[in-house]
C-alpha cells in the first residue's frame, strides 16, 4: 500500500511539474510579444509580434497584396490573402539550385519550415492559416536569411493571427 501511495504521489508531482514547464515556456514567448492590429483587404486582424524592444515595428502594404511586418532584422514576415499550396512550395524549395535545401525542420499540411544554404545556413518558412472564412499565406521575407530561433518566433506569431474582436460580430 505504501509503495502505491509513493508512486501515485511521484506521478502527481511529475504531471504538475510538466504542466508548469509548458506554461512557463509558452509565457516566455508571449511575454516578449505584443498584439498588433492589421487590416488586410478590409479584414481587421490581430497578430502577436515581438515587442518594440526588438526594434521599430514597420508595416508595409505591397502593391501585389502582401502586408509585410518588420521588426528589426530578426522578424520579417509577409501576409497575403489566399489558399496557398504547401505541396507546391515544397517542390519549389527542393528544386532551388541557388539556395539549396539542407533539410526540412517541419513538413506538415499547413506549414513548411526548412534549412537551406547559399554559402551559410539559413532558415525559412511558409504556411497557410485559416482565419474565419478566409485563408492567408504567411512566410518570411526571403531576401534575408534567418536563424532557426528567429523563424520559430515568426511561426509562433503566424499561428496567432485571428480576427480582431470588432470583426467577429
């Protein structure tokens, strides 16, 4: 009986410890981020982005329909309305003879995260995200190479995109 109680007690402590570790990890990412309101094709959205301690927030609406969000050199994404095609993007990445694919870090139906190199290793991502009834393509601004941690922050931001509160009604 005593052994069963000891095992049960250890199990509970382990579960509580794991739960707290996940919460602290998630809070650490969010604690350095702030909510940013953006409008894409008359749709009011919000997205979590690194706060101003990482650099000045710049929003540029491109003529081809993309909205670019730049915060310093380590956070630069483009968001455009559209269904996107992760499978097609994957074949384009594989076929790139200049920026050669080294490996896929994440290869899922709605997200592609890869390492490539021209001379030095760099990371990129491409994802599709459904928000309400609309779909968006979110990707890094490819002219720059990013490290793995920077891309992970961009992916976390991209996954946070949602309709602004006033758009829900």
